[in-house]
């Protein structure tokens, strides 16, 4: 049950924006680097999730985003809490800034996410009958997908609707979904319909974590997709978040990729990072060359599996969950001295970056 703390912490700290790490590991910093880049090596889009404040104020961050990536996802700025802070208020400022940055630099924007069980508290306090709840979901999806129509390429329409055992999250506590509880289990299909109506050209994804090594969850997602196909509900892609650790078994990643790819939908590794603390508190964790090589190998394996097992026409791309170790949500929510990303705090390439390049070249 190593995923439990991750989820609980995500719920608890949803409102936080990336903060400063309290402990600084010391990965090697190279002063010169080659012209090889992630986006120049990959035959599919390479993305990073971004924070609008860092993008606006930190040139080293911006430079690294631009040099290595041709796709971006807002890490938080397109979620309910940011875009829709109270029932009648929408605030697109931060998200629009990210879209403008992408447009100026000819990058793809992937939207994350229209509907999630983690949301602002005003939703839990919302009062109304089932029609009012339906209207709340519909209005949000129509307003947000409509606002970004033609500007975002794709949406994670629904995020994390299933539990690890493959059942639908349905209920009122933090780990459950108020949407299923208020709207019934078919809310997912209606969310996809509303999104497609608001932006008919957007590529629509179902996004979740932990399919790797979890046949029950993968099976639930595959049967959702098959059901949608039968009923003509628009769905075009599956996102595997791919928040993994050194202990993640690559065979499990490969099985999930094969089963999800068999649906024929596009496949996105949507939030890749490889944490070093196995989703546990581990204050004794330090950077070491030996561990960094293991991390490099894990990045290589995942990227290589994606490249080999997903047919080119279904490769939507790979997105890392933020850019440098200092920006990672793992530091913020789980372990302050973790170093889960391909770039260090100063945005220098780590062995993990070389692992991605190796995987992309295979
Ligand atoms: C995380 C962000 O990275 C954090 O900054 C925020 O405090 C909580 O959410 N699955 C998802 C992402 O789909 O939206 C989550 O992002 C990480 C887990």
C-alpha cells in the first residue's frame, strides 16, 4: 500500500503551491552540456508541467523548459481551485499566462484537469439537488474547455476516478469522489460529453496513477474505455501519471502499457517522476552516485518501454512532473530532500536525464 500516503498527502496539501526545499542534496553540476535535448531526441512530444510563478520569475527554469520541451501542462493552474475559486468566480490569469508562453514558443498545451475528487472546499459545501450538482459540473467544464478552445490541444477530462482495487471512488471523504456520490457513477461519461461539446477538437483523456503493477485498476480503465466506445462517448486517450520510485517493477509498467495500448487510444505518460524515498518519509535520504545511477536506469526503462510498446500513432508523449528537483511536489508533500526529476535544483542535467535520452534512442 505504498501509494496511500501519496494520496492522502495530495488531498491534504492540494492548496499548496511549490515551496522552497528545506534540505539541499548535492548532485554533480556540469558546466558544459551537449546540444542533445529531450525534445530533439524524442519522436513524440516531450513535456514538463510548469508553475506560472517560476516561469515568470526564474530565467534558468524558463530556459530549461524551452530548451528540452515542446509540450507543457499546468501543474496546478488549470485545476478547479485555481480557475474557479468560488461558485460564481472564474480566474484565468495564471493559466492564460502559461498558454501565452506556450503560444509564443510554439509549444503544445495539455490541459489538466477538468474534474478531480480533489477540489476546493467550496465544492464540498455546495448545496443543491442533483440538477444543481449536474449544472455545477457542466458549467465548469463548458466554461473552462470553452475558454481554452483552440488553445489547448487536449484535456485530462477526469482524473483518478478509480481506487487501486478498481472500484469507483464514490463518497464524501478525502479519498472518495463527491462527483460520483452526487451525480452517480455515469458522471464520467457526461463529463466527457460536455468537454467534447465545448471543444470538439480537443484530445480527451482519462488520467490516473498506479496502473503499473495493478491489474485491477488497469482493467477498470480498459472496461471504462470499452463501455464508452460501445456507447459512442468521446474518449481519445489514457494518461498514466507514472509517479514511480526505484522499487517500481518495469514488468508491471510494460503490462499496463500493453493492455492500455490495446484499446487503440493515445497513451500519455502524463506526470513522470522517479522518487527516491519510495513514497515514504526518509529524512536520511542523501544524493549518491550509486542511487543516481539506479534512477537513471529506471528513467531509461520507462522511456524505452513507452517507445517500444506504444505504436507511433498512439504516442501522445511523455511529460515530466515539473522541471528541477527543487520544484517537485514530492519535496513539497512527501520528502523534502528527495530528488525525483531529470534536472537538479540549478537545472543542470542529472544522470536521470541521460537515462531518458538513452531510452529515447533505443
Ligand atoms: C499535485 C501538484 O504537483 C502539487 O503541487 C499540488 O499541491 C497537488 O497536486 N496526481 C495529479 C496531479 O494528477 O495533479 C498532482 O499534482 C499529483 C498527483
